[in-house]
């Protein structure tokens, strides 16, 4: 279930479990916002009670009220490379597959901290 609703449902499940995690990483920033909402509904604070990391480093991750730590997957570079390779293929300048690698980077913001002593 992608999105904030799925993130909220998963967040409730994780955060009400007997052995609550000190950190959660989601597959998308928008899902992380759902987990954040679940934490707030349970009276938990981000990052004091649970650290939260998203994935994609979308514009919502850097909003002043959010400041979500997120993995930047180099989406702009991936799109530019895909467009260039497609144009080369369409124009007949490339007739074979190409493999490329891009390195994601962690963008640390206010939703993560060291776990408190347990």
C-alpha cells in the first residue's frame, strides 16, 4: 500500500508492537509522512522517540515543517541519462543496451537522531 495511508497503517503496526523500533525507513517519502502521522497519533515524537527516513528526497522532505531525512536516488540524473539514451537509440546512434550506475546519497535532516538509552 504506497502513500501516506499505507505508511500510516504500517507505522501503527510497527509502533504498537511489543518491541517498538528506534528507527524506521520507508520506501518513499510520502509513506514516511504516514508513519510520522501514526507516531504523532500515538504520542511519539520524531526523532526523539523514533527516527524516520524516507526514500526519493522529494520536495516534501525538505519542507520546513517536515525536515525528513531521505535517500536521494539521483532521480534527475537517471531521467537525463534515460532521455539521452532513448534519443541516441531513436536517432540510430546506439543499437545495443547500456548499463549505468548511479550512487544514492543520504540527505540528513531533522527526523533522525541517535537512539535514546533503552
